[in-house]
């Protein structure tokens, strides 16, 4: 989302999308379940108002009393890999 295509008038994809994604989601529901990474969730989270519930899921492991997020496993979980959810 931070990449800037050549010859574009926008600084990044964030500039291109602005609040369009957030407005679309807010029109559908007042409760958003966020499965995205921190980077991509900014497209919605920066436009939240008090009347919108925003629930963020963290895909991680509990190690030594702390939740540790491992990039590859988190990406697999977001992508719906069957092994993560116990499906065949």
C-alpha cells in the first residue's frame, strides 16, 4: 500500500483509496472484524468513529507468557489455509 506507481498523482495506494474502503464497510455494518495486518488495516482504522466497533484478531502463539506473531503463520491464517482452521 505504500508503494508509489510511476507517474501517479497519489503518494501511495492510501492516497488513492482515501476513505472509500472505510465508507463502504461502515455502510454495511457498525461492527468490523479486522483480520488484516497493521499496514492494511490503516485503510479503515484511521476513519473510525465512536459508533463503530473495530475488533482486531491477532494471529500469534503464546510463548513465555507473551503473544508472539510470526509473519508466515499469520499470513497463512489470514489467507484461510485449511491446516490452520482444522479443515481438510
